[in-house]
C-alpha cells in the first residue's frame, strides 16, 4: 500500500520539465546541469516517475529564476533530437502564435527571429 504522503506522477515516455523565466516570461526547460535553457534540445529528459519527480524538485527549488514548472511529454527523434510531443508544447517551444509589436518579443523569440 502506498503512503498518502508519497507523491504520485504517471509518466508515459520521455518527459522534460518546463517553466517560464521570471525575468521576462520566456519558456525555459530544465537542463541536465540543473540550470534553465531556452532550447528544448538541451533539456534533461526523464523516463520514469522517479526521474521526473527529481527534476521537478530541482525546478521548484529555483523559483527565483523560473516559475510554474511542470512535466511535459517529448519525443526523441531518430536523430536523437528532443521534440515536443503535444500541441501545447509545440506552441510553447515555437514562440507566440500571433505577431507581436516590434520590441515586445521575449529574449528567446528575438534570437530566433
């Protein structure tokens, strides 16, 4: 029997932890070094509930840098690239879906433009 104090998380495949950077609201992913990156391709990937819970613990311990951390499903391509596995995460990784006024783009989106 599982203790009610034990955290539960169902993981069905590769998963990353994503959040929003506090300074500018940009989408970020937790990297393997425990920092935040604005490139999903350098995110730490967990495959089990325990691994993802450990990544979430790291993310929640750094809420002065990024907030709203949560697990997000990904796919690992044949070439080893990490890709978002659902529409919401594809939109978050790709940037805004509407044109923003000049000078309003978050830092990560401005680099890609």
